[in-house]
């Protein structure tokens, strides 16, 4: 009888240890924190107006990623993702910092990530091409347009064991912003392609705070849409219309000595370059996107006549165009 009692006690202890180990290794036995993320009205409007495909629902990412940082162990405790803007996060009891982020609006991802093992260094960027011979105090580079980028942080999040998970509602903070501009012009029938570079933009965005790499300045490139607006025979004959462009960016670098130059490239056999008047003061105020107002009206003449020297300082130059 004594042996039987001892055996029963050993089996009971083994079963208890097994249950405890199972709880540690099986996520469904951990606490379920249900997250509902959202965008503010400005971000939602920018997303819907610039959606380029049916890859994700209008105004919603295909997936949202998350990282749980263990406050006591000072390390990443868990990573994962859920579809859309709502989903469950499973974790053992503890105190965590939570990072939510998404750029998943297009089939091809433009954004990369680095420093994700620490909340304070978590950062997103795009493909970069250094520019040789730039100033020593500013590292200039060509950069790819970022995807719409959003993140949210909740610090000191206490997760306790319970039968049902709590619901955490959290609003995303916008990290890249939509810009657009319209340039009035005549002579648009003399060109078949128009492109634009804008300089002096932030090259990255930190996901957990508002700081940027102030010693870097990026140049972004985009195609301009040629829109003919002439309604009379005369207006149609002179190629009256406008150049329209829109792009996403991490925003203008706020260092005073970094300028925001807009350079236009008109292509019709040769590439001819035009720098717009300095718009730095205006662009630096557009820290969260918006319309860049261009007052200049361009006159583009045919190949034999070049460009009208009376509009700004036109510079007929053949260049290698970064795409």
C-alpha cells in the first residue's frame, strides 16, 4: 500500500510538471490579447485616394506585424502578424512593450527594417543609392519611394492569465505621408515623358519615436502624369495642360541648410532639365504630407526651339536620369 501511494504521488508530480511545461510551450494556453488597430481620418483619406491595386482592402493593410519586448529580460519575447487591422496576440504572463507596424499595402514591398531587436532602434527605410562627392556633413542618396508606413507603441503592457483575452484599441501613427503637386504648362504636346526629382527628404523613419537621421538627405524620383486641359482650338494647338505627380515620403529633412529642390526632366529623344524656383520654405512646413503649390507656369517649345528662356533659368542639358 505504501509503495502504491508513493507511485501515485510520483505520477501526480510528473503530470503537474508536464502541464506546466505544456503551458509554457503552447501559445493557445497563454493569454490572448486581442488588438484592434485603426487610422485617423487624414491617414485613411490618403490611403484610399492612393490605392494602386486590389492587393488589400481599401484603407486597410493586408497584414499587421507586431513585436513584444519583455521589459524584465530586455529582449524580444514574441513576434508575429495578423490579417488586416485586428487579431490576437498570445504571450505568457508578464510586462511588455508592444510595437505594431505595417507597410503591407502593395504586392511588392518597398520598405526594409533594421534595429528591430530594440524598441528604440526599430527603423524602416527603402533601397538607397549613395551619391558620390556630396558634402561631408550630409550623406546624400537616391532613395526608393516608401510604402504607406504606420506604427504604434504601447509601453508597460501588463498581460495576465485569464479565460478571455482583453481587447486593446490602438491608433496608428503615420510614418510616411502622401504629397502631390500640379504644374501648369503649355507645349506639353512637344514631350512624351516627364519625370521629377525632389531632394532634401528624410531617408528613414524610426517606428517608436519621432526622431530621424538628420545627417542624411534623400532624393526621390517619380513619373509625372501629362494632362491636357485645353478646350479651345488654340489651347489644344499650344498643348495647354498640367503635369501632376504624387508620392509617399518620410517627410522633408528639417535641417535649415538642407534645401528641397524640385528638378523636372522632359524627355523627347533627349533629356532636358529644369529646376523649379526654390520651394524649400514651403516644403519644410509640409511635415505630414499635402499639396506642394507651384506658382510657375512653364512653356515648353518644340525640339528646334528648345525651352522658353523667359520662364526661370532653363538649362538644356543631356543627363543620365536616375530611375
